[in-house]
C-alpha cells in the first residue's frame, strides 16, 4: 500500500461512525479493508468480554440504504401502502 492509503486507513480507524460512513463511500477501492477492520474491531470487543455489540459498518450501511430506498418508493408511490 502507498503512504496515502496508510494515512486514510489510520484516519478511518480513529473516526466516529459518521466519518467512517463518509470515508466508506468516498474510497470504494478501500471498502474491503474497512469492512475487515470493522469485523476485527467487533471480534476484539467480543473476545475482551464487552457486553456492548457494535454492528459492522456494512450492516449499518445496509440498513441506511434500504431505509432510504423504502422512503423514496413510498414518496413516489412505487410501493403499496
């Protein structure tokens, strides 16, 4: 990886959810790396005995994008009431 990729990955690691979401959408070529980082973070949290479970970024994105698509369908009358 290049130095710029390393810098982006380090920034992603320290970012909050909103920033991570923006970075995930902004850098599609690094999405697989971001997902692996989220999965590793989740596994580390679970192995350390934390009760708090954070959903992976991919799962959160899925909910956000599906919700937005559902809202647009209802807005334009494409979905049955």
